[in-house]
C-alpha cells in the first residue's frame, strides 16, 4: 500500500508536468499561428485544448482518489491540494492559448495584429512562451530559480501590456475599432497567461519552502 | 470529534456563502460606480476586494486542515474539494468586480462608457448581479433551480457580449481607440464574471447530484 501511495504521488506530479508541456506546445503554436495567420495551426491549437482539459480532469480525479484512499497528511497533503490548484491554472493557460488561436481563425485570411504592434506582440509572445518553458522546468525540477524567472518575465509582460494600451491611446493609432478590440483582447490573453504562471510559481514556492521548513529536506513526492 | 467534524463542514459551507455575499455586494457597487462615475464607491470596491481574498485564504486553510485532521471520504471529501474550487471561482469574480471599479477610477471624472452602449451595459450589469444573487441562493440552499438560472443568465450574457463587439465593429461607432479598449475590457470582465458563476453552478450540481446518486438523499454537509 505504501509503495502504491508513493507511485500515485509521483504520477500526480508527472501528470502535472505533462499538462505544462502541452500548454507550452499550445502557446508556441498559438503565437506562430497568430504571427503568420496560419488558420490550420490555429485550428490545431483549438482542437488540442480538449486534450489539456481531459488530462486536467484525469489529474483531478486522481488527486481526489488519492485523498480518499490514502488520506495523506502534512507535506503530501499540501502537494495534492497544490496539484489541484496548479492544474486549474494550467488549464486556464491552455484556454488562453486557445483564445489567441480563435482570434487568428476569426480574422483569417487577415492578420489579427496591425503592423505597428507586431514587434510589441512578438516580445509579449516571447514572454508567454518563456513562462510556459520555465513552468515546465519548475514542475519537473522543483528548482525555485524557475519560479523567480516566471515572476521576472511576468513583470516584463505587465510593462508590455501597458505599452499596448499606450500605443492604442496615441494619436498615431489608426487601426479600425474592431482591430482595436482584437489587440486589446490578445494583449489581455497574453498578460493573463503569465499571471497564471505566477500562480503556479507561488504554489510551488509555498510547497517547496514549506517542505524545507517542516522537514528540513526534500521530499519523495517530487518527480 | 464527530460533532466537531460536522461543525467544521457546516462552517466551510457557511463561509463559502459569505464570500458569495461579498461578491454580490462588490458587483452591485462596481456597477453603480461605473454607471455614475462614482470614484469613492469604486475605491471602496477596490479596498473591499482584499477582504474577499482574506476570506478565501481562511476558507482554503480551513479546508486543508479539515482534510488533514478528519480525512473525510465520499460525499464529504467531494464537498471539501468542491469548496476549494468554488472559493477560487468566487475570488476571481471579486477580482473582476474590482477590475471594473479600477476602470471607473482610471477614467474619473469621465465616464468609462460612451452613451451609445450604456443601455447594453446596463443589461450586462443586470445579468452579472443576477448571477451573483443566484450564486448566493444556490450556495445557501443547494437548490439546483438556482444553478439552472445561472446557466440561463450566462447564455444571455454571452449574447450581450457579442452585441458589444457588433456595436464596436459597426460604421456608427465613433468612440476613441482608448474608449474602445475600455469598452472591450469592461465587456470581457462582465462576461468572465458570469462564466465563473457557471463554474460554481457546475460544481454544486455535481456535488448535489453526486449525493443523490450515491446516497439516495440529502447530506448533512449542507448549511
């Protein structure tokens, strides 16, 4: 039973990292589709999001079963509850990548973004992809250096998001109202994406520092 | 110990309803502040959101402590896990009410919304307030008629949200780009608000029908 318990805890952790990998793939593809007005790739991101949702459901069921059958306490309990929360954040990140793909599909064969903000959005997309990468590494290694990087990139994202609003409010802005709406939403989606990354980072940090405080060393619940 | 357990389960349920009441107050005040450009009321919504966040934290700690000390199973376990998820949705609803208040504060003494969409937004605000009310009643009574009403209002909200985009894309739209951005965001915040209401409704529905299926009758975990 004890062995089974350890296996299940490790599987939870591994599945969480797997969801983060799918989210990374989703945001990579969503940014490529957005930048090249690639409707097929956009469609793929939209379809693939169902896989993230399914995996999240599976993970959540698994976590609840673990709580029911094994009644974990202390660090392990915290890890299971944190998994439930992190899977919700990752699922939202997948939704946001899908929203960007949906904008791309809606405007095809036009580009969503006017030329004047394409560079700004390239930097925002870089930030989103970087947060997704760091999140995978964080969940895989539990090394908090990745949590700090997520925070730093998120700060950069917030500045870029503010720049988008400044660009829209500037006298030089000539895009149509519908394009203004698209730019506003795309910026908001990207900004929310890294915000959810920060939630995952916060929960991992709490988990890892909690472990150190309470037990003086690393714990086997990691993968 | 058993008696203590029942008291704690009931408290969890009561605290969740209390958060829903604060969210209802927040959206009511945020809509009034938005419609009357009332910066003081907007500021109050912004300050009060910290209280929702604190209550959510308290509830989550309480839920984790309950899992640790009482190791609930079956229906009770599902109720505790659902509480964790619903508190996260309610906290986001509070954030969205705060975002609307922040828009109001940002544009003061101007109104956020141009005249041409004020009636449309009044209907969206009605829908958001209605979802908040139904959520309180749902959590308080566990009567699923309120869950169905949340779904119905959310459908209405989605239609209104689409109308906002149509208004922006129409040739008659003359608002500035900055106002277009504000209108887009305000609409998105309201639409997300009722979406989170649907999440709470879904979780309550699962909880209540789960109880009926598994146990053939209502359960004491309710308040």
